[in-house]
């Protein structure tokens, strides 16, 4: 146990770890407001590229039809669009729904996967299957439960200046009327991830992105060897690839702020699905690039020390000085949320506005949740798309029923 002489060391370590986290958040907030400058500098208004859109799907019959209808209504030249739906062992007729849209989408292909190799993440396997058929210079990945605005393809493609290898955009959950508190907190948390991704890219850090709204120059994907080195990691078809391309130093990363680049998706439908999703997200940390892993580790230490501090205070082992970095954490995270909300102007879209009461409640569970998912994602299994996984895929167990992504 800690003795009184250890308190100064505890405080110093807490301040060091906290300073790293707070400095990064400050850069992220500044990066959000820098996105407009970068957009104007890199915008390729006249460039047209051939585009291949890959949609890996498993049991998305309820949603994939609407997604394909949106793609059929794009204002981009139809002869430059190839849409590839990869039906990954669906049991609900996803492939049939997709094939029914061929009249609207002449460039639509529907591929079927019957089995997945034991050493490859199912989603990466589906994307790689689609890539074998893809002919476009630009590869766009998204999900079968997403909705797109008519200018979505054009808004992403316009970000590909000559030195840009990746363009990504904002994905949000659209509110569907009155929802329980846990679902509103889920949406607010998801929005915070999106704001962090945008600000990190705007400040040159580029730690994470969302695979539901991700465009890649094919050459950039090939230059870094694609998913090699982490193909067996269940998560990371987006974030790990983004980090790999950034670390190569060959290509810039761009975050589109054009209104039409916004993608709307569906939230998880049950608390159990949220738990499994967050465990899956937390399972990729050991595969991060060195700088991203260093930030994740320092953040983990900071959060762990904040979590332990009240118990040490009750035991009379430390003073209440830890409340200062805790307060700074809450304030800085609130500033990032406020900046993202203001910059992206989401009010007209019926998405969750960061009500401060809900934000405060989210802050109460934020630290224990991050610690739980970071540790649990690496040590525990999780369910995804009807299968049970560990963090890397060597063997999976099929589950009865289906799981919504």
C-alpha cells in the first residue's frame, strides 16, 4: 500500500499522464477548426476518379436496400461508379435484397462468401474479396446499414488532391424519436469518437476513423501492404489501416467537411450489443502504431490513476489534489464536444445535441467504461455478427440467431 511519502510521486505521475491527454485534446479541438482551412487548400473540385464502393454485409436485409437506393441517386457519373456488395454468410436474404437493386444500379455486383479463413477477420476477408473485383482508382468502404446524401461520393472524391491517400468523413447516429437514456448516451459517446477523429486528422495526428465513411486511393492501400500485419485482428479495417498509411509518410490524410460527406448509421439496439461493440473496439489497442499506442497507454494510466484516487483518498493515502486533473479532463472533453457540435452544425439533422446533463452522466461512467473495455477487449471474448471472437481470429464459434452491427 502507498505511504504518505509516495503521494508526491503519485501526484507527479498523475500530472504527467494527464498533461499528455489534455494536450492532445487541446490539439484535437484546434484541429476541428483547422479542417476548413485544409479543405480549401486540398479541394480537387474538377477531379473525377473511377470509384469502387465495397459494402461488406452480414444479415443486413432490413437496411441494405435503402443504402443501395441512396447510391443509385448519387450525382456522380454513373459510368464511374462500381458498387460491390459482399454477402458474408447472411441467413436473412441480404444478397437477394441487394440483387433486387440491379435495375437501379447497373454497376452493382453481389458477391457471396460461404466461409472465412481461420486466420482472417471476417470483415477484412469480405473487403479483400470485394477488392479482387474492384476496378476503381478510389476504393470506398461503408456498411450496409448506412444512409447517404446525393453528393456523398463527389464530396469524398473531391478531397483527393495529388498527395492525399485517404479521405474520411463524419458518421452519426440519426435519432429515431424518443429513446431510452442508455441509447442517448450511446449516441453521445459515438459522436465524441467522430469529433475526436476529425480533430485529430485536422491537427495532423490521424489516430482513428470510421470504416463506414472511408475512401482510399488504391495505390495508398497497396503501398502499405493493405491489411498485412493485422489481418487476423478482428477490428481495425479502418483505424489500423489509417495509422499504417499515416506512418508510411507517403500520403496525407484528409477529413471532408462538406455537408454531403455526412453518413447516417443505426445505433446498436440493445445494451448487450453496445457492450460487445465496445469490447471489439477495445480489442485492437495492441496493434496500434507506436505513437497511437503510446497515447493509448498514457491515457489508460491517467484514467486508472483517476479511478483509484478516490479509494486512496478514503484510505488516507493521498490528498484531494487528483480532483484538479479530473476537472480539467471533464472541461477539456466538453470543449471538444462543443467545438465539434458548433463546427459541423448538426442541429438541423435531429442528431443528439450534447445536453450537458447527459454529458455529465456520460462522464461519470467514462473512466470505468474505458478501463473495462480496454482490458476486456484483450482478455475477454465478444460477440459480433453471430460469432464469438477473441481479439485475433484463430477459431470462432457460430452462435444461434443474428447480431446487428
